[in-house]
C-alpha cells in the first residue's frame, strides 16, 4: 500500500503556448504576425530565454485571446512569473465586473 509520491510537473507558459499553437495549427510566425511582435520574441518566450511580461505585451496578448488582462496576469502571478505588485493595477480594473455578480 506504500505509494511512491513524485512531484507534479507543471508545464511552463512557453510549453502551454507551444501546445496551443500546435492545437490551432499555427506557427510561431502566425502568432508573431497576430501579436505584431518579431518571431524571435515569440521563440524566446517559448524556449523561456526571455520573459515578455511588460504591461503592454500582456494587454495585447489578452486582447488577442479575448481575455481580460487581469486574468492573464493572474495566471502569470500564480505561476510565480510576475510579482504581486505588477498584478494590483489590473486587479482593480477587474473588480467592478465581479460586483455585478454579487448584486
């Protein structure tokens, strides 16, 4: 009954993005054109050589994914890729949405 426990393997954001590109049949070049970024930037993000988490980049990515930037930033914060201080300004923008659910 003794089970050997092994740590969970959490995929990196780059790996998740890579899988999403594959699922959609897109290339890195396709995503780069959609986001208006150089292919090299997309590639560096996927192989995790570069973090492209500027506020502008997050807002543009969120817009392209039809998501609120606070949601994207929340995922990045949860994965410990951005500090909470960067999360706070967009969290404030999301809160009015949640107020309507509790009325």
